[in-house]
């Protein structure tokens, strides 16, 4: 049985898992993400050693925040300032002697959701609401990329929003009025002065309204069959968040059909499971 390694490299946490041919997690570890690059890389190597238990590794897949160059495996995650132009593919293949693939965390999560939930929808969008916000779009199970391989940044669309503290709305990308600056975990702390789990009903209503405006834009442009939401903010908000967003989407979207919108069935492990699927794909013969 082959052993694959999945890495979920987040702005606040690192998760590493060993999995089998079915992307079943066999062993896993988790740790806070160190701010310094070298410390973070060394910790990843230690975590891979721990979960692999000296088994030969057939492939490694990684999910990380964008932007990045997926083909060359060079990463520069927005929420990890020390990780700029890091040749992660070159480093990992040199250290572990096996194929390595990396993609934007939302693309990897989309692949994980589609693969492990055995979805069949031809046009599928996965949205992560966690530290930041992003989306991965699959057409017939294949990750969609834009011109030059660019990753579509749905979190950085501008929306007409509602916010009790508009003066606090500021996106880390530098552009004004971004959706991510209203509904991500970092945004919620900045705007409301507390984490998402402490929001009151009126504050959740604002977040849901702004998410709904974003879903309306996405549905009008991409016309997906299904949108699935995951990540800590989405899971924490649950149906309260989704019901408010669906109401905005369904009442304000015209001309095109509204897609089904639901929460991920894979919980917090979507990107990690997707990383295992990416590792399996990287190790497959061309």
C-alpha cells in the first residue's frame, strides 16, 4: 500500500496527514504556524517524519494560501508575510525524493470535496471562509485556472455591503471594498473587534448579507450547479449564516438559475483530504 502525505499550510495552523490510496487519513498531526519561514519549514519536515513512520512516501500534496505559481511550486501566501517567493516544490522534492504538488488552498479543498464527497456536478465551486476567503472552481472535476494559470480570487470582488463600522473595512490586498475584508475571520476581528464565534445576531446578519451579495455575483458570472462552503467561519456560522446568504442570493439574482448552496460535509479536513488527493495525482504515472 502506497503512503501519501497531505499538507495544509495555513496562516494560523499547520496540519499534516499520512493517507492511503483511498485518501483515508491514517495518521495526523497539527501545530501552530510559526511566523519565521525557516522555523515553519523545519516544523513541516518534523511533522512529515512523524506521520510517515519511516514508510516510503509516494507523493506529497500541499494546500496553501495564494498567490502562487502552481506549475513551478513557488508560493507567496498573503497571510504569511515571511513566505515570499518560496520554491516549495524544489525544497520538498529535494528533501523527500518524491513528487510534490501544491495549489491554492481553496483549489485543493475543492478537489477534496469533489473527490471525497463523490460529487458529479459539472460546474462546482468550493468557498473557504476562514482566516481569509477564497474559492476553487472545478469544471468536470478539473481545477479551473485563468489566464497564465492565475487563480480566480473571488474574495477580492467588490460588493455593495452593509456594515456598522465601514471605517474599519480594509483588505490586506490593498484594494477597496473587497468581500474578504467583510466576512473572513481576520475581517470579522478587524470590523467587530472579536472572533466570529462571539458575533451577535445583528452582526451575523451583516456577514450573511455581504456573503449573499458575493454569491449573487459569483452565480451570475460562473453559473455553477453547486456551491459548497467550508472553513471555520462557515462551519461556525452554520445554517444561520447560510440561510441569510441564500435569502439575498435568491431574491437578488435574476436571469440565471440560483445554484444549490450548502455546507461542506468534510468539516475542517477538506483541504487536508484534498492535499492527499493532490499527492496521489502527483505520484500517478503520466
